[in-house]
C-alpha cells in the first residue's frame, strides 16, 4: 500500500480516547551545516516536515506491547502489540493548522498484521486507512492528505487480530487550501511479452477514494482496475505503447499523466537466476586486481576468434548467461510487492563500461520504476564468463522521500537508469557512473541536507579491485536481510560518492540531472577526463568536462561547461569523442549534433548536422548506439541487429561534409535486433581488440564482437588501455627505494620512477601501495614523497600513462617498515576486536522510566528525553590492557551516529557506579537511585567539568570527543565510571548511535583510542 489509497479508506465516526503529548516543532533545523545549506538546490526545498517516532510518545498506548529491536525501524527501535485489543495513539501539537500529507513508517517484520488500521482524526471527521505491515518495511507509506487544526491524533490498531508494529509518522505541511490531486507515477516498469505483469499507479492529495481510467490503449493482455489503480495481466506483443492515465478524486477533480509501457521481446531460456534464496556455497572471488608488471589482460582467446572472423562480421563471445550469476531473490531489495530480477540492469535504459586495466565489461543500472538493486556485474574478457561483482544494498528512504541505501548516500548509490552515463577511468582505476533516472523519483542522485531540504549528489566511483560476488558493495550490515541476517556477508566498501555538488569549491556550473545523458573519455595531462552531456535545465542538454586529478582528493576535481543547448536535442542517445577533429558528437531522436571543443565555453552552441547518405536508406533512431573508431577515423553506428553504419567527418569542423555508409552484409550469425529501451551505452570501441563490443539480451547478456573493415591485429591483446592504432605503451620502473629496504615507522619515504615512451611522451606516473593510489607526478623527474609511513610490509608499483592513453605497470617492489621499540603505544578499545569485550553502554529513557536498554543495539539521544552512557575497561586492574600508572598522551571517545541531524555534545565523566543491564531513568543500578533522575545531577552523578566537546554533522558519521583529561585523571587514581553525553546545541530531533550490541557491522560500535607511555618507559 504505497501511495495508493483508492479502496483502502473507509469514512467512519469514531471516538478516540487518547493521552495527548504537547510536542512543539520548529519550522527549520537548528545549527544546519552552513556550507551544505548554501549549496542545497532551492527548487528541492520542502515545507518543514514533522517526524513523530514512537519513542517520543509518553503513555500513548493501551493493551500490551513489547519493545522490538527491529530491522529497518525508523527510530532504531519499535513497539509490537501482543494482544488483539492493543491500541497506540500518536498525538502532537502542530505548529499551524492546514492540510498535511500523512505518512507511516514500519520496520521489516513479516509477522506484522496485513490489516493494520490507522484511525485518523481530522477536521472533517475520521478516516480509517488499512495498511499491510507484512511488506514494505523501511519506507514511508502515504496515508492521505488531511486538514488538521492545532492537534494531531492518529490511533493504530490491528484489523485482523495479528500483532502490529508502531514506529513513526511523518507530516508534510501543504497549506490552508486543499491541494489538487496529482498522479505521482512518472514511469511504469518494463514488461516481458507473455509474462505476468503488475504495476501500481500512485497519487497524492485531493480527496479519496480515487477512480482510475485510461485514455488510449494498454498493451493487449493488460487491464486497469479502476478502483485500485493496478495494471495487471500478461502483455502479448513486444513494442512501445503510449497512453494517458486519468484519475478523478471523490470531489470530481480530474488529473492526467501521459505514460507508456515498454514490452520487451521474450528471450530464450528465461530464468529468475539462482534458485536458492540464500547465499550459494561460498566461492573465492576471482582475481580482479590491476595486472602487474605492465602485463595487459590476456585477451588472446578473443583475439583468436577475431583472427578467423571475416571483416564486417559478428561473433558471440560469452560462455555463460547474465542470469546465471544474478543475486538470489532473497538477497534483492523488493520493488513494492514484487521482486524483479536484475534483468532490468541491462534492459532498462542502460550502459556498460570497459575496464581496460582488466579486460572486463562492467555494468550497474536498474532504477526508476524497474529494479531497486545496486548490484554490480562484470563480463570478463579473460574468461569470457559473467560474474557478479557485488551484492545489492538494502534500500530505505530519507525523511524527504528519496530512496537511498540503508547505510546512506555516501556508502553506495541507489539504482538508476544509466543511459550512456557509465564509463571507466583507467588512470584512477575506477568505474564511474553519473546515474540518470534514480530509483523511484526518476531524477538525479539526491541527499537530504536538513529537515526540509535535499540537493543533488554523486557521481559514484566503483573500485573493481574490491569486487567480490559474496560481499555487499557498501558497508558491513547493509545487505538485504529480509529473509535472514546472513552474517557471512560483509561489506566490500567498493563505492565512493565523489559528491561534486558538495566537494568542488567555487560553485561551478553543474548539470541539474543526467537523464538521457551521454559520456565520452579522454586522457589529458595524465588525468582522466570525461565529456558529459547533462541537462542544464529542464531537458536542455549541455556539454561539460569533468577532470579527476587525484583519486584521493575530490576537491581537486574540476568541472567546466564546454557547450550549451541551442536546440534540436533533448532525447536519449549516445555520445562519442573524436580527438582528431576535437568534437563531441551526440545522437538523439533522428538528429545528430556536435560541440566544437576548439571553441569550448558556456556560450558554445551545439550544432545540428545531417550526414549525406548516398543509399537514402539510413535513418537515425533514439535507440541506436554510436562510438568513435580512432584507427580508421570514423564513427560506427549499431542498429541492434547485424546492420552497422560508418559515419565519416569532414576534414575540418563543419555541419557540412559528413557522410554515412552501410557496412557490408555479415555472413555469420548476428545479434537478434532486440534493442529493448535503446542500445545507448552498450556499444563500445575496444582498443585492445581493435573491435567493437555490443551487449544485448537482458537475461542472457549476450556479448558480441564486431570486426571492423581494415582490422589491425592488436598483437598481444593490448596493454592496459593502449589507445589503439599500434601505439606503443610506455616503459616504467621504480628506481628508489631499493628492493627489500627497511625503514622505521613514521618515516617519510621518497619514491622515484624512471619512465619513457618510444613513440610519444609520458603524460603521468602514478604511485601505488598495493591497490591504493598514493599520488602522481606529471613531469620528470617522477617523484612522490610518501609521508609518515605506517609499520608493515608494503608492495609498491608505479603506472605510467602516455599521451595516447596507453598505460604500463612496473614490476612490484617490496619494502619493510618496522615499529619503533619503546616510547608511545596506541591501542583501540572496541568490542569484537583484538579479543576485547569491555564496553558497557545503554541509554536512559524519560518516556519509559523503569525500562533498561542495556541489550539494545542503539543508543538514543533526544535531550532532555534520553541520556546515553558508555564505559570501557581500560586499565589492567579493571580488566583492560593498559598498565596501571601509564602516562596518557591522548584519548578519543568515538560514537557512530547512524541517523540524521547535527548536534554538539560534551562528554562528562560519570561519578557514580552504574550497571549496563540495570540502569534506568531513575536507578543507576538495582536498589540505587541517581541523585537526580536521568543521571542529571552535575557534580554528583557526573563531573561538572567536561572532559571534551565536539560536534557531529547532519549525515551519518562518527562523533569524536577528546577525553584526554578524563583518562589522565583515571590514570592518576580517579575511578573509571565512563561518560555520559551532555547536549550543547543543534537539531533537537532524535539522534541514534550504534551500541556495543550492534552486530551487523562491529566496526561501528563505540571505540576509545588511547596513546600512552608505559610507566618507566
């Protein structure tokens, strides 16, 4: 029941007996990060929304409830009813009267009632909304738009006698005038011919119930239920079917939305992927490391196929199917009530990138109305087999309704249609995606900035060296746990949010979105450069240049507008870069355009051109693929079947003189011609093969190679990213330090490389420790100073890139860095690591003053209603490992805030003994009261002078407080009772910290880092 009321609402007259909690809400957040607020996109600013969590409701229930440490709960905790008569009432004082959109949130709890009733008391009467809590956990569910005076009262009860959960409500203020009804469905899922189909139409506002109708024709085999707004059936024939959906609310107000359903042709061997709903038997991930010692990926098997293939012919090269390696159904995030397959990663407006360092095709996608999984896949040219590169993240929503991974927008992207926006960066050694139409809302990647504002974010980098089929792409604990916790699945930390909208200084001109976008690659001055076609406003497409100078420093990225929209292109297509003419070409619906990079700038207009076709048979389509062939100096255009057209540019930049000609008719088997939603970015020139690669078939994932006319043998399969055309790769070696050298920990080590290029110049030399980029140098002598090197055995390599994009990796060199004896020692206390289990933590609740929360995985803070407490066994006399009497040099207390909201805290040492499993709001331990409830007496319950103070930002992150003074006092004989957090200033909403009982990702448990000198050292 997501955003669809239709027949779910019944009007009724009810008398609600409830206790009201007067709860004031500010219209805006306090202490918002100024920089984030400044760059927030104003058009995305909402009226201040109000979030009520069950933890804020005192004496709000009748009957029996039990606390539930539930998966995907909004507050980190929830309540579950025990008996059929139980009832919970949300109540609050509202800041102003008017119409509010009302949403409910519940956790993932399949045993919850499928008929949970929300009884809503509003100005015009009562409404009872039925919701199915057995599905849809971790998301906001629309309950309707109602006029409230100065009070909110919403009761929750079971409609079928089963237990229900109570978690959170959200209200969005809409004004004093009833908002007109709006159809919010902006796209419908893809359909497969002959297969069952179901899509739920969604709407907001107006008055319910809604009545739905269709103007035009649905695909044959599908029907629309006029009461529920569900389109269902089995479409019979593949094709594109446009129509208009109309909706009338109960006040006879009409609204309409043009939509379409793409029905894909049936594929042979359809499948739902692996049958098991749990992880298959663990298999080690195959090597995806950068090829060592300058050795290119071994593509000899593909080259052998090309050697015997006639020019102008095709060969299918994959040895297994895409579907063979799909994420099992139980580990995929749901899409409403359905569990779509990863087929939509290929089938729905998608693109792939060619990892030239490893010889792999990499693809990520899904998105919008089709697939919520952000799992990544690769087809390996060295083995000719599909593999999964990561498992998908569980999804959730922020408080403005944008879909994101459960571990937040910095850990991984949501799924998205990628159009022609996926690309590989060989210098940085990363897959890069700008996204396009992100899951659910169909726009750019978004992140919440404060309680009422969101802004764009991204693009995202994926590290192929971390790829693993049995790890989630984000952090540990972020995988789908709908059918089990699967502790064997850990986080691969494969993604990085480059966040150009927050990291690049100077407020450069940035695209509003990348829907229907395109990308093309170049290497300039040793750095990765991407020419990006993005939307400068509405659907107007402009050209931008994105340069990544340092993989470790997003602030050094640059972004420049290279051309503007001057008409003629606003549709999907693909982009290609011609380094000979220095233009970027973009296709659209029946139109070609280019931007002349010789006149680049914000006022550089796009130029429409029409190539001359002597045959008169060429017609450009929005579904075509295009890429540039640097060896023959032409563009090849693929129609999805065996037909390939070659386009030649004029000798100088001009809209005149372009020609197009059909390539010879193939004599071998050819692709089936099913372009689905478009070839877009699934057609690439592969320099190391001197061939073109096409991807087709959303289930089979057929990889095709096309051998162009006048093919040139690539020799050993090309080097890394060889630029094609017989370009010789550079040579490179490490000349310092010497192999086997030994250094002391903390030393600065000078790295020196020797590099040359026989047929060009070396444009950059990058220095690596293992797979970590340390830095790069673009001018000889090639040097890098590696500062404060940690102890351990280190393997060093350097990668040289020439002016034509070819790269070579040096032979590895090993050094040893040893820890110094004596002096300072550093230790980190954190449960679950180095056999440590000495953390004690809980929180005190003013709402449930007799309850203990020592076993919960969360510590709540919502001053003055909650008080977090934490203690560590530190010294040997108390079960720790630091010698008694040691000299404390520094100490840092760190708590991980996984919720939103910014705040400043002080850490005060507790002066009273307390028990983790007995402490409550009134008692420090059984039979012993706090001097003031909530450990609130300064100078008695806690030390009046704080050990330290620090702030934490809006996004999930660590709160780190310097508590050196406290540790020094403890080392000098004062008793260690731990700390309590004392609020200083910031956003007053509920903040949630991970406790030592959090199991999904132990690295997020509380930790205490101490630098000390043993007594007598």
